[in-house]
C-alpha cells in the first residue's frame, strides 16, 4: 500500500509545476507558435523573427 504524501510535499510539487510553466506565447508565422519561459528568451526570438506576434503575457 502506498503512503500518502504530506501536505508540504504536495505544495512543493505544485509550486514547481506552476513556476515551470511557460509565461510567453509567441506566434512566429501562421503555422508556428512557441512558448517561452523568460524575457531573455523572448528578446532573442524577437530579434530572430521581427514580425513575430506576442500572444500571451
């Protein structure tokens, strides 16, 4: 029988998942959409694709 996880462990795991989710969604063209975690990544992709459109912040 499996043991239950403590409330602290569950909260820690949930916080790790929440913090690892992408924060930016960038549409490079009509068929290509990427997700990015940091502002630095966003800046780099905007330099590579100046016509890219930021969908979600």
